C-alpha cells in the first residue's frame, strides 16, 4: 500500500491568522497524498477568499463532504459547485429538511441549508451525489460516518433546534456526520459541529474502524451550550483515549475550550483558526 500523508487546513472559523477572514461557520481542506477533499463550505464567500490566499485550488477537490444541513456549513455550496464540476458530494440522509432555532425570548430563526444550496445539490446528476445512511470509505483509510448512533446518556444536540417554527418537533440533527483517518499512529477525527455528541461520534468511529487508538480530534465540538456536568463527563471520556492533540474550532465555545486546555494542557489542546494546517499522520503500511 502507498504511504499517504494526511494534512488538514482550516479554511473557515471564528478566528483566523493574519490576512484571512473570519465568520461564524466552518470549512476545512483535506489532503490525502495526491487526493483533495473539501469538508463543509462555511456560510458566505469567506471559504473562497481564504482558499485563494492560502494557494488552495478548490477545483482540485475530488469530493465535498457536508457534515450536516445548517447554513453555516452549507452556505457556499452553489459557488463551489459552479467552480468545481466533477467533485462528488457526500452527505447523510436528512440534510435538506427545514430547521429552526427557537430560543425563548428571541425571534425564531431559520438555520437550515439555504435554498440556493438546496437547489444546487438537487441539480447535480445522480452519479455525483451520495446520500448516506451508513458509514462509507472515501479512500483507503479515509471514512465518513454517515448518521451516528446516540448512545451516551449525557449528550444532546446542543441547542433549541426544531424542524418547525412553532417548537413542536425536535430536530435531532440525525444527518450529523464526521470524517476519520486511519493513520499509522491511530485515528484522527474531523468534525463539523458534532451535534451527535463528541463521545458518541468517537466511540462509533472506534467501533466501525476497528482502531482503538485516538490520535487526535479537529473541528467543532458543539460544547458551547454544554453545562458543567456534560463538560466534566466529556473530559472524563476523553482522558482514556490519550489523544496527542485536540483542536477545538467553531462551535466548541470559548469557555469549553478554556476548560479543555486546563484539563489536558497546551501540549495537547491547540486552538483552531482559519489558516491552521495540521499534518495528522500517514495512512498505509
């Protein structure tokens, strides 16, 4: 098997290195040897602008993986597809449903996939679309979870999310999915928002991949609204994994990220930001 080096570059986040733009959203560029994958698209044109400044050619992406159907992860889908007419698009079943944030005392917000993005996906030929109900390997050692089982007793979707504006029916965000990379030093996980729960997601990937060692985790962990009990239980679950790095981004939340840093230390916890590149290991024997 060929040795393939895996490199992940954050394209969109709430923070950025000098010269790059920020926004509420997430996107990452994944390189596996000669293969390139775009993971999420952010909310607006920040992804394209940052990619250009970083010398990343979005036309080279062989695949677009969408972590879930929220506007801040799917907003630039039409622009990407207009630029790249060959990439296959992978998303978990249920991405296209209407979704709302219904916080008490604030106006109801529509937070689902934008209509323009929905239409752009619908216009793709069937051969370019993968609507996942189960895990799938994109490349040898590179997987997409599809929907993640919700087994932990303390994790939830992380907010007042509904599929109707009257707050009758909860949105379980069942289309939430993540990617994993089976490196020679353990699995590395790339998250969008991780509405399925960090522990649910990692344990599911360990189970389906057959790889116990967790080398690292990068992306949005959606702990921004987590209470202290959930944070404590999450950190307790992480400890036995003995990860080499944790890179909280996007929706992890400043307080949760600071506590994570306090628990695991600066050698392990590295704050995420647009422009950050992490060489996460090598796939292949």
